[in-house]
């Protein structure tokens, strides 16, 4: 299983559950999804992302 560290800033936190807002967290990935799919699985639309 792969893991990735995410940290979202500013308004992007509005898309996340309260427990994941305003700080970094580790997310476990099944298989090998794309970065876009991983972000969207968290509830953040990829069209809102300016910088990865």
C-alpha cells in the first residue's frame, strides 16, 4: 500500500472534513491512482487546484 502526504491551503479546506482541515495528513492509496484521482477522492475538485 502506498501513502501520500497532503496539505491543502485557504479555501480548499472547505472541501475537506473538519478533522483534515488546516494541517497535513497522510492518505493511504489503493493501487496506483493518479494525483488528480487521489485529490478528488478526498472531495477536492481538481479544477480548484492551482499548484501541486
